[in-house]
């Protein structure tokens, strides 16, 4: 997560979506646990000084996701002009998404 924070500081305008996951047998409890997990990561990111807009979501289990995880999804909020001015952003943000699968 430290490397992701370091990279995200370079792109403060990129909105993020955090997806928490849990595999509790009770679906409602699973979603509450997962949302709490995502909100905890959001708090940690904000305490680390990130100013990116961040949304959280809680999900139950998913076959391709670790049952106790939070995935970070960069959203393309900055717009095309920002992306053109920062050509390495797309590649870097794809790396965040793939490395954060078990944050």
C-alpha cells in the first residue's frame, strides 16, 4: 500500500473507488464487513495525506478475489487533457489496480 500511496500522490485529481470484500455466511453481514474494510482503507489513505476523491463500496465474496481484501480502482476523473499532459498515468494507474488486489 505504501508504494500505491507514493504513486497516487503524483495524481491527486484521479478519483478512486475502493471495493471491500468479505465472505461471511450472512450476505448482509458480509456487505457491512466489506464496506467497513473499504472505509478503513479510505481513512488510511486520507491519513497518509492523499486528497484524491474516494468512494467506497462493500461486496460479498467473489470467486476471483481474496475474501479479505480491498481493491483500489482508479477512475478517470481528470479528463483527457490531464491524461495527455501526463502520458504515464494510465500505465501507472493500471499497476495500482493490479497490485492492490490484496491491500
